[in-house]
């Protein structure tokens, strides 16, 4: 797989330029080089790493937490994910309760 420019990477991973720049600023990723036009290039490893960062963000981890987790041993990642799953289940229950309450209000208005 050939290297991608920042534009190509953003398009392929559905992220913004600013997002990638934020990851770079946080020290999570870096460009692998530049092309003859001076555009930053990103290799496949970096693309996969950005996808992993995005997934951790969707799980609810903050950048600071991801920075500590991303290169951690498997048992550390596992423990953090297990803890996050418990949090997500709690959040899901709270959202389901809110949805039920909204339905009750709708029903009372008919």
C-alpha cells in the first residue's frame, strides 16, 4: 500500500484535517514523510493507528487516556475496555430510561 497525503487520509478515514493535526500535536501520530510537492505523507501503519484512535474515542476515551492506552500492553487495554464497557452499559440504561420518559410524556399529551 502506498502512502497517502493528508487529504487522501482524511477522505479514506472520514476525519478532518484538524483531527489529524490534533493527533499529531498530542504525539499520537506523525507523518512518515513528504512528497515532491511538500505534502505530508502517511503510511498504512499510521492510517491504522488513526482508525484505532477514532475507535477508542467512540468508546468514550479522551485523547489523554488514548495516549496512555494506545501502546500499552494488552492486559492494560483489556482492563480499560472492560471498565469502559461497564460505563457504557450504565449510560445505555440512562438513555433508555430517558427515552421511556419521553414516550410517557408523548402519551400523556394525546
